[in-house]
């Protein structure tokens, strides 16, 4: 705990934590509102919206939220407001004057977007949203199985608690019961309830009826209830049915289906065909419930999901609260100048987040994206502050908790991408790179080259351009290697660089900094290309990836890697790029983009080459037909999976030729790709 108290000042001394004005409820400082229309002010944000489900919040110049909306695709939905195509709502016509900023919260599905929208409308009461005057919530299913735990401890339990029923509710309370849902469709929740009661035989009568009834009701006669009121079913058997229902509604339908199929096979082997038929119907009911089942909740656990995304000294952390089974609005925390390791940064962040929190605001669980060495100490500190219940701090790697954590991670990554696009961040990276390379001025235009080949086959190269730290897609280029035969990466790089520099000299368009992916060898090739073409004064650098210094296998530890290195022309020793530095983040971002662009082009060329070579061996398929098939299907795999009717849709392909093509491709397919 001493270490945590020391870490509490880490962010305060970083000098870049943005404290938000009081008028913003979420703690994010957006700066002054720019003049002009809303489309002009938010053009960059609109261009980079994610194509994912989520919720968007529209704020005015004072920071007040005047509209909350949901979307299955945030990019398409938010952009549609600026087309003014048939939307007659009053605030849409006034967006140019009212809208100052748009915030988004990414979720996993449209179902979660609908629930989060409902939560935010109740919380913020936006001016232009429809608000119900009552306080109704979405429907949930409640199952109180706490009587079994009490019976296992030897306590006296009332009879109705040993035969719990599944019921519909709008109120989710901390009473120990399990809550599933919420469901956004009343039809879906009642259909789920009907199927569960029908096929698993849970009682539907009230507790009073259960205690006083002497004869089975008509539901038992129809085979839809196990009649615990008349002791027609033992407690252990009914408990087993409850366990199956918990698996079903708790999101473990695949596991339940496998269990039911195993029982069905056992019943069939024992010639108990009626029991096997009932189990078959249960499997079908489970598969039907899977189509309408929302994200399961189970027992109510309050969680805080911490998303964490970092690029150099720039850090975005997002806290997504989950209360009563429902996700809340993400809360963003951004820091601009941090160089400490990730585990220390995250530990200090948790201390600061919860230091001023009230006892009632602390969650049952804190889910983190990475494991902390002092997680036990943090959990002990939080539990001591909460007093009522213990708080756990963990980093899940699989299961429902990990899937929940991915929501916070996506929000943090979106916030980081938006922060990287800010002008202040890009200027800081360029200025630090200028000092590192000792340039006369910050390199505004940076181009990076990378070569991609597989044993000399389908050799290509890529060029990416970054201007003021942001990718400029119009400056991207793809190169085919024309004059090099065999595996000679240096000659390929020389060919591409001379083509680029020759055109740059002719058009007066040369970058401020030229990067090549590689070490001293690639740097020497770039210097030779500049020297041969008479290019003077152009800064050149080579980016060498880090390498493993100590794999740590014999100690059971993570491998130790060397830092990323930057080789400069005229300098013998490389420059080690410090971890989490701004200049390293910029260099790695440019290098990774060049590598991605080259790999994508290489795969495309390789797939086309394999398709052409495979088609060239088929009788009756010439160059023209090969090109038509290539344009239609794009890859050998897609062509191999097509049928005769689809092949006949390509001009010049008869039914007999289509059959011949499929037979040849099936014979040439690897074993793993063959059907059956």
C-alpha cells in the first residue's frame, strides 16, 4: 500500500492532465467552439466515426446535451444528419446553429445501444428526446434460487423457495436472486418465459397456491409443469431443471445443448424414447431462445470496466460503469505526457479515480485490461474504504467479463485515435522528432517505404505519406517491382526509391523526411539512390525493429526486447527510441502503416497470381475468361466454393465447362480446403 500512496502524485506531476470545466458533466475539456457551420467544425470527427453500434450525444456551445440517439452504425447514422434529406424534426434543421460537439459511446450490439440510450435519456433529460413521465424500465426475468444455498447450509427453508419460479419484473433489486436481461422487447421476454416453462417444467403458480393446492392443475396435465405443489417432483430433480435454466438464460446455451444431446443419446440407448423426445424438444427450445436472448446478467454485480489505450506519452483511459446489470455512459480521462510503465500508470490511475469516491459509489469488481502486480493491495485498499463488501480487482482473459471489458477497450481506442488527430498532439510529435534528428525545422511531410515479397514472388512495395502527423491517403502509392528477378530486397528498394525521387525532382515534390523499413543496409540503399539522382539535403532514416535480447524461458518470465532503433545517414550508432516517447509513437505509426499497406498489396497480387496459374491449367479456359472469372470471384477459395449455377453467370461458361473448372480446382485444393 505504500507504493500506491507514492503513486498518487504520478499524474499530478505529469503536467498534462486536462481538468474539465464544471459545465461539462463527463470531465472532458473540448476547448472553445470554432466559428462556422457544425459540418465545418466537426468535419474531422465525422470522417473518423467508427462503423459500430453505439450511442451519440449532441452538445450545444454551453456543453449541455440536447439530444441522445442510438445507432447500429454510428458512422452512417450521425453523418445522415448533415444531408437534411427528409428529416423534418426541428432540431435537425437547427444543427448548424446549435451543435458544438458530438460524443459517442461504442457498445457491442444494437440491443446494448438501446439500453444505454434509455439510461442516458433518464440521466440527462435532453430537450429534444421523447421522455416518458413514469419511471418504467425494460423487462427482466427473475429467478430466486437462494433457497438451495440455505438448504445446503442446514437451514430451514420454506417449501416455495425449494421450487422457485421464473417471473417477469421491471425492478432489479439486490435480494440475492438472479436477473436475466433486460429485454428490449416484451414479446421476446414473454416468448422466452413460455418456452422455458413449457420445456423445463417450472411452476407458474404463486407461492400461496403452491402451499395450499392439493391436486395438480391443468398445466401439469398438459405436460407443462412438474407439479411441485403435489410433490410430483423431487427437490433434487427440480434443482437440476433450475440449473439447466440458469445455463440457458446465463448465455451458456452451447454448453446446455451439448448436455441435453448427451442425455438424449443416453435415453435413446436405454430405449426410453419418450424421454429422448422430450430432450429433443428441449434442444429445439434452447436453439429458439438463443435467437431472442440478450446479453445475460445473472446475479447483480456492480462493475467498473477500465479501458486503456496508449500511444507514446498519450494515454486515454475510459471507465464504463455497470450498475444493476446495465452499462452506463463512458467517462474519459486523457493524459498527454506520461512516460511511466503501463502497470504503474494504471495503478496510479485507479488510486486517483477511487480516492475521492464515496463508499456507495465503489463497485464489487474492477475489471482491467492488463494484470497489475499490486492488484491484491489495490483490492484490499478498496475493500477497506467500502467496508460493506469486498472489492475484487482482476484482469479477465476470457468469458463474459472479458467480453464486457472489450466495450471499454473499444471506447478507449476510439478516444485515443481522436486525440492523435488533434493538432496539438501532432505538433508535439513533429517537434520532438525534429530535436531527435537535429533537423532545421519540424518534418511536416514524412514518407515511408517498405518492400513485401515471398521468395522473390509477387514482389511489391508501398509508400505512405504523413502530413503533420496524420495519414494523407492521397499520397499513398503501390509499386510493382519490374526490373528485379529473384530475392533481392535491396535492389527492389533501390528501384522503388529511384522511381519516386526521379518523379519528385521533376515535379518539385519531395518530403521533409524519408524513412525506410530496415536497418543499415536499407539506409545505405536509400542514400545511394539519393546520391545517384543528385538529391541533396533530404534527411533519410532507417527504422530497425526491436529484437529479443533474453527470451526468459528458463525463468518463466516474459522476453526482454531491445528498444526500437533509428539509423541515420552519416551516423554509425543508431538512436534508441525511448519507450512511450512521442517521437517513437509517430515513427512506429508510420512504419506500421507502410508495412500494412505493402502486405495488403502483396497478398492481393499473390492471390491473383495463384488464381491465374490455377485457371491456366484448365482446358477451355483462356486468358480472357480467366480475367472475367478473376473480376467476378477475386480468389481461388471463392471460386472453389461456388456452384455450377453461379459459374454459368459468367459470360462464356457453359454447364459442362463449369463442372470441369470445379473438378480441377477441387483436385488441386489442399486437404484442409476440400469439402467434407
